[in-house]
C-alpha cells in the first residue's frame, strides 16, 4: 500500500468535515438514527460490507482480508450527552440540549477514516477487521446491546477488540497507554430507608428515616477506609438524597443514590455485599429497614498487556516514541467497552486533544470543551499501523 501517513493525510480534510457534521447533529443513546444512517452511507460508499444484525441504531461492518487469519474488532462510540453546548465553535450542536462534549464525534470520525484506509489495503490483510459503531455508551447499555445482537457469535468470530477515546489532559499528537486496570467499574446504587412517620414534636413515637439515613451515609464511607485493601482503590459517592415534605413532619421514607467505582472484580463484589450488609444491620439498630438496588453496573476496564505492547510498537512506528505517554494511574471514569473485554482481550487507549487553547483543557462532559481535531490523525495512524502489524 502507499505510505500510511500519505493515505491518512489525503483523507483528513473530508474526515474533519464529516466529524463536524456529526458534531452539529448529535443524538442521544439508542436514538442515533441519523448518525447511524450517515455511518452506513459513508462505509458503503467506500465498499465496506454492512452486517445486518437487526439493530435499531449502531453499525457493525466487516472488512474481509485477502488471506486467512484472525479477526480484530475496532470500536467507536456514537452517542451524545443531554446538555447544551457553549463551546462557541462555528459547527456547534444544532440540537437544543444535546451535544458531543463527550468527544464521541472524534472517536467516530477516526474509526471511519481507519475503515477507509484498511478497506483500500484489504487484499494485504491476513485476517479480517470488524468495525463497531456502538450506540448508548453514555447510558451504559450499548455494548450489552451489541453483544445480545451477536457481537461474539457472528462469523468470523472476533478474537480481540481495540478502541480509543479522547483525553483532554493529554497533549494533542500523543497517546496514553496503561497496562491492567484502565478505567473503573461503576455500579449505580439506590437506597431507600423506611421508617415510621409522624409529628416532628414526638420523634419517640416514630422511626425517623432521616436520622437513620444520615448515619448510614457516614457509616457506608467506612467501607472504603476500613474494609477496602490499601493496595486496591475504590470510590463511593452519594450525589442525591430526598425525603420529607415539611420541617415539622417525620417522613415515612428517605431515598438516596450514588455510585460505587472499583478497579477489580474482587473488590467490586466485596463492597457490593458489604453495602447490603451495612444497610440492613445499621437500619435494624435504629428500628428502620432498608432496600438496596444496584443498576446499570459496568465491570472494571482491564487492558491486555500484550496488546498494549503491540500498540506501543505501532505508535513508535507512526507518531514516534516521544509521543507515547505511559499513564501512572487508571481513570476513575467508566466505559461500557469493558463489557466487550468480558468476552475477549482488548484495549481502549487514550488520545490527547489538549493544545494552548484553554477550552481544550476542559474536562469531557463540560459544555465549553473543544477537542483538537488532529487527534483523528493521531489515532488513525496508530490504529491502522496496529492492524497492519497484527494482520501481516
């Protein structure tokens, strides 16, 4: 094939325009109908085969190599966030209350570029490349949805999966790699404390769920400080609490919700069991009861060490060793890419987008954030080279 950098540079302008079109027309999870249609059209125009799995949104496509070999999946997330954009870019979101402050438009544009390049050299590939454009990452539902639709049963069966994601704390032109735990698992927790309501002047005749819930929230934090190994980290945060209707009424119930973030499955299981035990016994000691519900749980995202080594080689060959940053600690955010890694090895590496522009320093999910578009080229170079190296 022609020089990889030349191929990608030739396609960059049209890819940037495609990215801006996606950015202007963001859609929420499981409602990415126009985005799905645009992705399908773009892939079909360059001859890439669309796989029909009966999905309402999201796309799976296959590039069949000219020689037998393994199948590698490449994943990009396509959904946006329910927030209004204030970045001030000329191609800002046209859809009120929805925007790509997550950077998924960059991820998607990059994978479309990678697909075009690999389709052009498919005869040289000893194996296949499956392209996943996944819906509903922000809802924590899209990966499970694609798995239920057959992501790991359709022939040719994929043996590993690679993804990338923008990072605003890394400089543009760089990638970030880390072995082992890379992102935390996340479980959403809903706790309801049940008491006996009554007059605020006669608390002894009631069971006050507000007092019980207040002590319980503090007690649950000791699970991190006293029941979690100092060599394993976890975060338990409660961000929502509701109860009562008036200052002089003791209510029947108090509800509060939060998230548990862990970096390994053992700690995750241990803490979930401990939360249930603590809620039950603490509330019993105050004559109350508690219900605990976990929802939308995501496992920790753990990188395959061998694939990290291979990505390092690909990055050295394309962007240079001085543009590789080895991350010193995992990210406490979560990504349902981890669901794919429950079925096969893989890596979701970081791509830097920070420049001298202060708006590129904002964290993702901030309505002011701006992503430097050179990240598309960086990620495309590394991903394409990785695939070419593995499917020699």
